[in-house]
C-alpha cells in the first residue's frame, strides 16, 4: 500500500492544527502554518508514521499531503 492511511492523515491533520508559526515567520509572513513539509516534523512524529505504514514513498506522500493542506489553509 503506497497511500497514506486514515490514521496517518489524522495524525498529520492534528500536528498541522497544533503547529505554531515561529516568531521570524510570523514577522515575515504573518500567521502562516510552519508545518508544510516533512522536514518540519520531529523525528518522533515521522517514526510514528513509519510504524503505522512504512512504504518506500512515505516521505513523498507526507510532503504532498502537507503541501496540499498548507495551500488549502491559505485560501
């Protein structure tokens, strides 16, 4: 299975909602969400996603999901 599972999406949605912009980002870009790519996840968060369903394209799928979510929130 290559797609993100419901459980993974639920965790990503939760982390996205909880993410706060840094002071620098807030000054430069306003109240934008800082969690828009996999590099902004903690190691523990990514390991949780791997435990649920580790695939060879997990990194890319998480990036795509977070980027789409970020674009949706800017509308």
